[in-house]
C-alpha cells in the first residue's frame, strides 16, 4: 500500500513539473488539460469518503476497500490517456497481485473506537479531521499546489492508518522502505503538520522495540526518516533517544558512511546532540575515512562542531583530505566546513587561506546564507582580507533583497570583529532591516547594536527605532546579549526612553549571577557615564565581583577606571565599611596586573577622555595625546593605594 502511495507522490511531482514546463510553451494547452484533471472522479470519491469518515467513525475500516482502489486505477488510466507520453507522466497501474495484498492488509485493520479513552487514537482522529479541513470541499481549484497538497494529505493519512495495523503485517523490508521514502517526500515538500510527525514518532518508538526488528528495519531507512524529521524541524526527544539506542545496537558492518552523515546531520539540525551516539560514530568514521563522500565530510564537520566540549581529533584527521580536495566540494559543503572549523579552539589558518581562491572564483554562485556563513567564519578566525570584503560588498549590492535581517546582523557583527567601518555595507544592512525588521530575533538585535557600538556608527534614528520597536526582546535576552545591548547603547551615547533603560536594569538585576566577570565589569565601566550612572547597580556588581574574587588582565583594565571615577564622584566617607573593604580588595587584585611592566599601552582614547575630567585640578597634570596612560591611571586611582588603606583603618578605628 505505502509503495503505491510513494509512486503517486513521485508521479504527481513529475506531472507538476511537466505542466510547469508546458505552461511556458503553450498556456492554452495547459488550461485545457488541467480542466480535465479538475473534474476527475478521484477527488470526488476521495473527498466523499473522507467527509463520511469524519462524521461516521464506523466507515473508517472500509475507507480503502477494493472498490476505492479500482476507482483509483481508473483515474490513473485516464491520466495516462491525457498525457500521450507515459514517460513524462508515468502513473503506474496497480497490478492485480498488489491489489490483493493491499486488500488483505486493509481488511485486517481493526482500529477500535474507545470513546476518547485512548490518547493516541484521539490524536489520530484529530489529525484526520484536521486533514479534512485543509481542503475546501465546495471550492476546489485544480492547480498544481492543490494537487500536490491533496496527495500529501492523503499520503499522511495512509501512513498513520498503516501504522495501526498489527506489527506482524508490516514487519517487512518493503514496508519500511516505502515508509521512509514517503516521509522523505513529505519533508521535501515541507509538510509540517505537527500531529502527523508526533504520531509517527510515537509509533516508531514502539516499532524500534520489536524483537529482531533490525532484520527488516535497516539503518538506511531509519536514517532517511530521521533526516525527514530534521528537514521539518520536528523534535521528539523520546524518539531521538530510542533511535540512538537502536543505532548503537546495530551491526557496524552494515552501516554506510553516508547513513552516518545523514543521522548526525539530523541530530545537529534539531539541536539534539546525543554525546554517546556521536562518540560511537566517531570510531566508525575513523575506520571508514576513505569511504566518506564530500557531502558526508561536510555533514560530519557541521554536526560535530556542536559537540561541547569540542574534540579536535576528528577534525585533525579530516583536514588533510579537505585541503587536498577543496575544489571538489560544492559551495554549500565548503561553507559548512569553514563554519565548523571556525568554531574550534585551534584554528587552521592554512585551510582558510587555501579556500580563498575557490571562494573568489565562485563568489556569485554562493547563496546568501552561504556567504553569511563564510563571512562569519573568517571573522571568527580574525582573518581580515580586503579582497573578501570587496567581494562581499559587490555581492550585497547585487543581491541585497535576498538577505534576511538575521543574516544582515551576522554580517554587521563580522565587520565589527574585523574592526572594518565600511559604511556602504552598513547602508545595505540598514535598508534590508528597515523593510523586514519584524524578522529580527532576540539575539540579532543585541548583535546588531554591538556592531554599531563597537564601530561607533551613530545612526541615531535607525538605532533608536530598532530599540523602541524591539524593546520587548529585552526580557528574553540572556546575560551575554543583555551585556551587548546595554554596553552598546551607552557607547553610542543615545538617549533612550527611561522605561527601556529601567527595563534593562531590571533584567540585569534579575540575571546578575549569570553574567561572567568580564561582562559585569563591562557593565560597571559603562555605567560610569553620567546619563546611566546608578550607584545601586554598580555596588551590586562590585560586591559580586569581589565575592567571586574576579581577577584577570581584562578585568583590571576596566575596574581601575571604574573605581577611579567612582572615587571622583562620591565621598568614600559616606560608604559603608563593608563596601570600602570590597573596593580595597578589588583594587588590590587590579594592582597585581597594573604594576606589571607590559601592562596595557593605552594611548589617548575614549578611556583617557573619560578619566581626564575627574583628575584633581590641584595636581596640575596635563595629558598629552601620545602619552601612554596605563600607569598614569594607577597613580591617581583613588589618589593612592596607601590613602585608600588609610581610609579603611580610619573606619575601623571609628567602629
């Protein structure tokens, strides 16, 4: 039965292609042929039975009887007559032998109606009803998409019905092959009915538990089914877990490298990484390294890049084969590989440099998403190539309307990583986002603001508009993106509405313990700006940093500036004894790095400009533009370490 359904899917697909081709040649011929198809009895008979099924559950067991199949055969024969060349529209007539098999299987179906006590069967009835409603029974237009949707709906119904048959009747290689091929076709045409995929996954969990099922349900068909779930982005964790267990108990010698790449690719797409399964596959990949196709290498690299912690051993083995055959990968495969290698702790710059020639040669052949992946990969490795940026600008000018806002945000972030303030690129980014700003996701907003903030591109109207329209995303940002959002708007010196600023602070307070040390000190440092100064927020951050015993070069770089400005604004006598001790501890840890000979060489910059107004005038210090100010800040940090220690001792004596 399922084989028959699969053949129908393929034939309708070919039929649609033929009609689309002929439409260009002779629109009048196409109209007449589709007019004949529009009134065929197949649709009428099928819809009548589906409609009756919805209102009368007792008819369900007879919906696919022999009379139905004979009617379908008549329709297939009529269609063959309509299309003179059977090769162009090869609807295959059902053989008598296969009809008997179908009839026998369907006659044995005995799906009992238990008055909604059985949850799974209720869901199935809901699915059938939902599928019925997908088509308007009164207004059916026989266009190519309607024809395809009819077959997709019909196919999904038959799959569910076949899975209700006793396992003994479907436990054969032919059935599982047909099932996997149908699932693949449904996924190719983006059939996203969640009820169908949910019921399918539940039924498959039971099937995978059947004793000796591996004799009929081979890895190839399971890989194809898993790949279908990946295509439609439907995740059932229980099914993924059951599949992983089933695969690890399967015979290794019967596994093909292509199947392995398909399976790990599915788990990667669904962001469900089974560490044990991936490690199990890794050993097999080592043994089958010479059998790997270029597509398999790309899929494996892309999937394993999501492992945490990331093991570079596999990549080290694959790298030589990739370098020798760079020109044999297609555009998507190379983009996946570069994106995967950019995520590793150890960057292979030789691979990226060798790939540039291939990229430049085929730049216009890449899709926008692939260009974004490549750009992001090179920016992560901090490989700033002027020719690459030039090609990127040229490509964006030609295809600016093909980029989506999330992709444009990634390109902006890449430019920020390169520290390249290319206004022409940002003009294209701005135009693309204004048209589709509703498509910006939570993280994309923070990423975009970070790029504008780091490069100091102060397009106030555009940025303020984004912030106002996307203010609701603040509550959904994680600590990293909250930091980017907060620090960036302060860098750009944009006067945002007070309610947005208060919401930012509120969410920072809520998630304070999830921030990294560097993120906290960045927020503290940024908050020293007079428009955003909040002693409650700053003191909370400083207490937490001291509790964590925060200490690093980057930490010292910003904390000494923050403390200096804090001392210049506030009289330390008014602080609590506990807070003064906290400041002293932070300062002591900062001095460990500041006192080193090779501490930051900071020339006159935004930091210096911020510090200068707070330097006591009585010191008569003039900062020259070329003077390194790292040690200079230390000299005047809280006037001196000894002075600060004196204040603590004084407070202790008073207490």
